C-alpha cells in the first residue's frame, strides 16, 4: 500500500512539473519551445549587435535542427564587417537548453538575455558580449508573445518570438585574430521555431535610428492555413520608448507592398495609425534556413540596409515619427511576387 501511495504521489509530482514546463513555454517564448525527441523541427535564436557608429555588425544564431538522421545543433555567424558567414555544426548532445530564466549552451558557447560568451574553434571566435537596459514588449494576458493568439494554433509552419526590441551592448569578440569592440553599441534579439520558413517573406529590422529608444521590426509572410494560404504580418515599432503594434492580430491591414528586387516599400494601416516604410538593400550574404527542420534552405540577408519609417496618427493627423534607421537587417524572399498577388495588390 505504501509503495502504491508513493507511486501515485510521484506521478502527480511529475504531472505538475510537465504542466509547469508547458505553461512556462507558452508564456515565455525565449525558452526552448521544442523537444529533442521531435523530428522535422528547428529552433533558432537571433542575436544582433551593432557597435558604435555602425563600424561593427554581427548576427549570431544558435539553434538546433532535428531531422532524425542528421539532427544537430549549430551556431551560425554573420560577420557584417568582413561580409562572411559561417555555419558551425555540433553534436546534438552539445545543445543544452535551460528553462526559466532563458539560457542556452551550444558546445562551449553560452547565451542568455544578458549576453553571450562565444568559444568557437573553427573559425576561431571567442569573447564576451553583455546586454543591459532591454526593451521587452508587454502583451495582453491571452497573447502568446508577439504572435498574439496565432501563437496557440498548433499547425503553424513557423512561430516567432520577439525578445528585445533594443538594448545596450558592451564587450568584445576576437574573430580570426582581429578584436571587434562593441562598447556603446545597440542590440536586438528574436527567435523562430517550427518546421520550415515560409515560401515567401519580407523581414526588416533596425534600432539604428537617430532617436534613442526607437526600433522597428516588420515581418510579412505567406502562411499556410487549413489547406490554403494567407499573408500575415507582424509590425512593431518602438517610438520614444512607447510600443506601437500594427500586426495582423491587432487589426493591421497592408494597403501596399512593392518589391523591385533592391528596395521594399510598404504601407500598413490600423484604425488609429498609418505606417509607411521604405527599405533599401545593402551588401547581402547567404545564410542557411530550415526546410522541414533540415538546415538546407537559403536566406539572403543584409545587415547594412537603410529603412525610412514614417508613422502617423489618424487622430489629429499628427506625425508621430519620421526618420531613417541604419544598419538594418533585411531579407527579401519573394519569388514571382507571391505576397503582392496573395494580397491582390499585384
């Protein structure tokens, strides 16, 4: 009888731990959302840092690719200074995600919201970066992070998390024998997880505006939905320390989208705001992206774009912000104008 009671208590304790872990993942997209037992699954975190005056630009993407026969962890590095990209693979056992608060170890490199310590042997990259004074978004109690209620839909192809719109950066990294100092720079953190990147998308991000505490992130993508597709978007602006969210689930409507191969122009409206954006390409590089969990797709990314952002309030016809963000990240993956055609804008 005592053994039976002990077994039931252990089962109840285990169930409580599993429920706590599930609730933690739902409420905090920064922590690992998957299971290492999955296949056809990826998860990656995007840490971007730009040094003072934009002289040093670096994006570091740790993650995991779960495909069965070729499952592995990775760190992908985009060095905006040299224009080189590196993809470093690790055994799956070297991927060690923490729970709350968020932490992650890949090989000998460690990541959390307070910074990262890199120890990569080939190419040789080592050093420490520290983050502080984060701007994190507040959400409605029923939202799953930046995706709103869409984040709870179980069959989404890709899920997105926005972890820090803007923060201070300090520290340095030695890359291939050259020291890169980021003291006084700015940083940004987001992540993706799921099966595959969309068939078509546009993504842009900058917190290199003249005004402090100003940042922009927009993602427009073709989203599979119950046997069909629709174009959804996330559009979040930080203006003078205040968040303006014009995403699909907040009632945002795309009124125009033009892509000519080098530039992107976009107009989004809500009941209260109008956003007009123009992004201009800089030098690009090819990164790996997921297809059914396998990191064998390609993404063309830029860290040296410029983004003109104009935000208007419909109340009083006031201009809330007008300025240009530099050192912008930009991805344009839209063959045959799929996005505009789906929006019936083409």
